[in-house]
């Protein structure tokens, strides 16, 4: 899955350029897209291991793939071709067929390209060195003699996402992706597709509204005893990353004939 996501992100970026892109420039743009996805939606697109290196931040597996270290018949080589001008889209791959990238992902990639895509490779490397606080935190030209320093996602969340506590950063790094996949659903037949707690008709925004209003996960568990308490944290994080203009507050069934599912 990660290799296909990396390959499709690369295709989307190269398509923006409408020509092959140098390997180092492409890798910097891919890191910036991962970073922007974390900042906006609390999840990276690929979820690759991240390292600080002499030439800036890098995605570990993406870097190996871009150097030609992937399987011959792997997703990367099925999507990306090495050319004299750089890395290009392999013939027969349609940029519109990127089935692993969501609309949110494509929006992030578009924003990153708009901000950085016109820079030369040297300009981009310079910008990444001087603009990204995580690079300064994890790399010192005088101190590091190893080619790469691993950067934990927990530390990156604390740097990239405003207002994230240490506990939140650990949760986002270790548990959030799996919890989101388990506990959040979107079905056009339920609340018009508004994301809800799996197995209920309760929107993630109602959950976040109640938590912001001072209620605790224990309060929610009393109303939804069949829902694992871990769902409420995932729902609240998702609602934070995909905000509505106004969050509902209180118990959603108050003032109506509806009742909490039992």
C-alpha cells in the first residue's frame, strides 16, 4: 500500500510539472506533501519512515524507490520511469487513474506544488533547510556523521501540528490511523454521508462538540455503551482535521424524538 501511494503521489506531482522532475526535487516535494497532510488532516498520505539528512528531510522508502532500489514489477516501477531528464510518468499511466489518493490528498499535493513546484532543485533544498523547524531540530552539520537521522512521528506531530499535546502526538503516531479505519464511516444513506461513529447515526462532529463542551469519554460511554471508548478519541481527532463551521453541542437527541442507540 505505501509503495502504491508513494508512486501515485509522484505521478500527481510530475503531472503538475508536465515533464520529468529531478529525483531530489521530487523527493523534497513528496516530503512537503506528507508534512502538509499531517498539518491539515493529522495523517500523512504515505506514512513512510522519515529521516533528516544533509540535504534535508527525506521519506525513507520513497528515497530508495527513486534511486531504483524497488522491485522491477513493483508499483513504483509500474508508474514511474527513469529518463535522462529525471523521473517521469511511465507510458500508459493516466494521472486521472490515481485510485489510492483521496480528494484531500490531491488538494494537499496541489497546494504544495503551487507553493514550491516552480522552485529549482537548489532553491527547494535551500527552502527546506531554512523554513522547516523539524530539520533544525534533528540535524546539525557539525554534530552528525551518520548519513541519516530518524525522525519519530511523535516528534514531528509536536512540531507540525499546532496545539497537539504530547499525549495527542503519541496517539496520532501510534494509533490514530487504525482507529479511524475501525471507527469512522461515511455512507450517503446515513446523514447524507456525514462521517459518523461506526454502527451508529451519530456524527463525529456531535462527538467533538460534546467533548469540547466539557463532557468526558466516560459521559459518552454512558450514552453509547456498545461503542468502544477508543472510538470517541478517533472521532474527535477526525472532526478536528475536517472541521465544520459550527460544531453541534449537547446530546443530539435532546429536543427530538430520537434516542441514543442502545
